[in-house]
């Protein structure tokens, strides 16, 4: 049996009781370590907490070495641990498909992920549209496919969750040219970088999917002991220091009810200005 | 301190290790028992598992009796348990706002909810639009505001998660007229009822937000030991017996990638017909 076990967002103890029981009795325990990180735990603290060895599964292992992960899983119980919930990335779906083909049973032990825990900012989850990924711009690659998706969401009043890029175990290209495989230090996109990239794209496209005054919420270290929210405009958040990773951003749509606003305003430095920004922003798509 | 603790979807052991530690040391433990149910546990089995008394919190207590829940929470630790994740319903947001006003600190212990665990059907979460609630039609009240929202989602290719009505502790009106307060047995909307209501509304409005042939996925007892999925058209699901509650339905949008389709087809009785239904359905909004 292959168990996909969600680890939640932050602490070693964010695993469910049922998940922990399964991890303890599995023959091999893999930790998927490239699409996200647990904020308040690492491999060593997990091993100590589980009383088990944990094998780090990087992209190569999951995408090319799945035979190794699934080896003998028809007989043995194998745990594959995923930060957040288990179906957050297509590579996990792919692993399940390959397991099925080998006649291996699969069970998922679900947990919180940013996709539902973001409700902690006060905005109702059922007024979120499609989520978008924001990747690090490079000199020659500044993809803006997110722009159209944000526009689509906002045209119908929906909020957008922006999932920020994580670069773990990326090879250094200069070293690679010299024939050496050296990894870059991990990089986690900040709220400020995300918002600067968004402003740059709006500046270029000028279709007013959003403006510098569009109200947003910076979500820092969701589910961790130092979790924080900041309600401010896009422009303000482009200058905001949200501290240690991981970060996300929510861009508001027009569907903000009074109760949600009351909740959100707790996170605004200037409540009147934020309220005014929401009112002004709501005009953006009403004329269309 | 007020702890909002998500219980996940099904088993008593779906609580996180951190959540369980908190429940064990709180002075009072409330279980919110009207917006959802835990499928494989009840008050008694939770009390046994926690080694603690659990107070059932019905709608009256949460919405009108919150002073009782929050009593002395400036000093004492109080746990408020919610099936799924903690910010699934506006009443929980409201409880946090009232706690803040009383100077009570609040911490959320997140968990899986249908909003993220539905990824288990194989469709990627970031291609879901706004979720909609489907309530039981009565003779005189057949609300169809969901129809426009599904249309909005599908126009931009997004899937829609349909959250099905739960009626717990509803007074019997005949008895109420006689001056007696008698509660109806709980009712949980089935996949078939949901799909029949959807067909009725399309039949009436004829705006082709969807058709009887639109591909859907029936989601039964998500996260429980008897979880199952059925990929079929809306019309087929209107006749489908999905078994014991709880049920949800996903209506597909056009953004279905090959990997998702491969995953989904495992749940179809007739793979070729389902694949054809997806192809035909994708034509619906391309002509606009």
C-alpha cells in the first residue's frame, strides 16, 4: 500500500494522529522536499518525532525514480509525505497513476494546505477563483500568464490566491557549464517581489486587471507560530517586509461582505484608507 | 485563549497531533455540530478518544450564546472543534471577531476540508472557480443563484465544487404550529438530488450554463474508509445511488489536462463515453 500523507503547514505535530500511526508502521518513509517546506520542522526533527528514518525525495527521485519509491509496495506499506495536503502538485497525481498501473493500492491522509487555510485571513473560501502561480522573473523570462487569470477572477468579483515560487535544489548554471553540479541556495519568493512583478506586468499591459491601489492581503508563514497578515494595497505590499518565508498573497475581488471586511481591517495599518481602496477598486469592473 | 481546532473529514484520529494536545489541556471543549458531521465518529467516540467531555454547540449556542462559549477565555483555554477546517463557515469568523472584542487571543489549528481534499478526484485545485452551495428545494423555495455562478466558472473553463445541503436540528413546522418544539431527523443531500435540482433549473432557464450531458464527478464520503468517486454526466448522476452521506459534486470546466483525465477515467463506468462527453462539453463556451 502507498500512503500519501499530508503534513499540514508548519509543525512536525501538524500531522494527523492517523497519519502518524501510519508513518510509524510503514517500511519506508519518503518526504517530498521540493514543492514546499515545513516551516517549523526539518528532516532531522521529523525523524526524531516519528522515531523513523526519513528519505528525502527530490524532483529527480519522484519524477524519474518512482520505481524505487514504489518498489515492492504491493506487499509493503510505503509512506510518501507531502507538505500541506497530498494533491497539491501534479507530480503526486502522477505518482498515484503509476502506483495504480503496478497494482498498488493507494490511500490519502489529507491535511490542511494553503488552499484552504488561507481562509484564516477572513475572506470566505467560496469567493476565491482560480489560484495562480507567480514564478521568479529572470532577465529573459518574465511570464505573465497569471495576468489574464487574475483578470478573469476579478471580472466576476472573485479573490485570487497567488502562490509564490519556491526554488529548491536548482543547479547553478555557471558551474554546470564548467561540468560541475552545484546547487543554488534555496529561494522563496517574498510578498514584495511578487507585488513588484505584478506591478511591472500591469505597467506593461495596462489592461487594468488590477491597479497599484488594488487591495491585497499579505499572508506570511500561514499556520506557523509567527503567522501574520497585512491588508494593504498592491503598491504598499511591493515595499512591505513580510519577514521569513513562506509567503502568499491574496488579491481581493469585489465580493467582500461586511463581516469579512470587519475581520480584514484588523490587519490594516490604516483602516480608512484600506476601506476606501476596496470601494475604489470595486468600481474597476462595474463599468464593463 | 480560544483555540479553533479543525477535525478533518472523517475519523476521530483525523485531528492533528498538535490539535489533540490542545484539546486534552483545554478547560472546555465545544464541538460545532450543525454545519457538518464527522463521518466515522460521534460525540461519544470523540469523548473517549480525547479523554474529555465534549459540549455539542448547535446553531443557537454559537450564534446567540457565544458569551457562554467565550466565558473567561481571557484566562482559560477553550477549544472550539470544527469538522473540516476552521474557517469553513461565516459563523466561525464571527466567533473570532467577538473573541477579539473581548480581548481573547485566538489560534487556529488547521486541517483538511472538502475545499482542498476534493483534489483527490484528480482535478487540480487551481483550476476550480468559486464553490457553490446547493440547498434542498422546497415546494415554494427553489433558489437558483448557484446557476449564474456555475455559468461564470464554466465560461472561463473552471471546475465548480458543489457543496450539498445538510439539515441538522431543523424544527418540524407542523409541530411548531401546535406549540411543540420537535426536531426533524437530520437530512443530507445526495448526489442524485443535487443533480436533479440542477437539471430542473437548466430546464427552466435554458441558458446552457450546463447540459444533461455535462461531465461531473460524484464525490462520496471524501476522506472516509468508504470514499468513492464516480465520473459520469449530470444526467447519469441524477440517477446514481452514491450511498451513505456525505456527498459532494464537481462539475467540470473545460480546463482538463491529459494527466487529470487519465486519473478521472478510472472512476468512469464507460471511459469512451465520458471522454466524449468532456470533448462535447468543451464546445459549449467556445462559440461565445
